[in-house]
C-alpha cells in the first residue's frame, strides 16, 4: 500500500515535511496547498509530480489518504475537522492550536475517530536521547520522578514576534517532554518573562509547573539572536535533568551525551545518531514522519496523541497568563 499524502501549508516547516516524506518508502506526496502562490510554485519546482489544489479539494480527493497540516496554529482546528470529515489521517504541526479550547476540541475529534491516526508534530519525542530517557523512567532506573528542569534557546530568526505565546510557542517542546516524563497531572503554573529590548516583546520566559503529587518542573525558553550559522542543536543548547526517588538522568544535546545515575550503577553513552539537524534538524522530522506512516500502515495508536499536545498547550498558555500578571500562579 502506498499512502497518498496531501500537504496544507508548504512554507518553511511544511517544506521540511514534504522533503522528508518524499524520501520515505511507502508514501507518495501528491497534492499541495498554500495561501502563498510562491510556496506552491517552489514545491512544484522541487518535487516534480506534485499538483496544487485548494484545501477542500485536497481533503476530499480519493487519492489522498493522509493530510499534513503546517499552517498557523489558529487554523489547525478547522483544517483537522475538514480532513477527518473526509476520512483522512492527520499529521498536524505543533502547537496544536492557538487557544486551549481549540486544542481540546481537536483532541475530542481525534477520540471520536479512533480508526484515523491523528498525530501532532512534537518531533522532540522522536529524538533518540529523549526516547532513552523515557525508557529509563519506564524501566524504573530513576524511581518515581520528583523534579525535572529543562532549558532551550532558539534562534530568533526561526521564530516570529507575531506568535500568540511568544517564546512559549517554542517551549511547548520542553513542556511536552516534561509532562511525558513526569507522568503526573499538572495542577498549577507560574512564570516570569524578560525583554532584551524594552517594548520589543519577550525574549526569555522561566516557568514552574506543580504536579498533583507534589513534584515540580522548571523550564526556561529563550529567543537569542544567533548571528553565526551553527546546527540548530548547537545553538539551542537543549538540556534536561530529571531527579527521581531512585536515581537521576541528564540529557544534554549540546555535548550530546545521555547519563543515567542511580544507587547501583552509572550509565553513559554517546548517541552518535541523535536525531537532530536538517543537516542538523531534519532527521528528527524524518523520525516523526516515519512514525506517522508506520501508525497508518499498522493501524496502531497515534505516536503523539492530540490529547498530550493539548495538555502541553494548556500549560504553555497558563505560563503566558502568569507571565503577563508578573508571576501569579495559574491553576489548571
């Protein structure tokens, strides 16, 4: 079976997905749609055989089995509804929506269509380092997680001041990872923000997440004006530390090791094939896209459920509310 793919949104990130899917076996990119004619023209130039169509025609076309949505977050709900109404599988980029209510609505739609794969593009879950961290937690190597910290920088030119949540739009990566590893329900969030230039908008946000059973997660996200061209992982300095009742683990993608420490042993390794970088970043997108195709082919569950993405967005939105009120805790 060849899975026919339609792409709604083929700008910067949509082109990454189009590129990766075009190299993966078992699928065929067939239709593209974008409000910017130049994006469509570039896609057709670089990927011969791909035709153009508007969103309604693309979603209803019988040769399309799955729709990849890479559009602004405020459009996601309507486009997911459109695709599911026509019986398509869906891969939708993060953040899942503009508002938590829309994200929850998408999660409800996914639950109402159990025979369709609805997956959200939280690509960091498919990084080999974070997958190993999750295995360490699942295997009991660190006991019950009680504290997590995560930090990440993001090149300013890859982001937009127009994004509703500012840097917290980028922070949904780490928020999702922390919720995924903690395995507990978040109950409150507090956050503070800082501007590099007064009046220009937030550049840094630090946030605390409290969980139902008393655990704590702390995060920092920053937009930084990196002027040198380095691979994204080296610019982003992504780090995560988890402390549990039986040990701790560290993920440091700047230097690329993963280390697990507990009462009986220390384990270190260098994941040389850490899935970071389009020449840096794109290979983690390859893993995301391959997981989507596998779930469709096997009838398996979504590798990144909409409900999880909705939970991460709710925390990010609460952090945004808290930072706007000078750190007032927001209950979830």
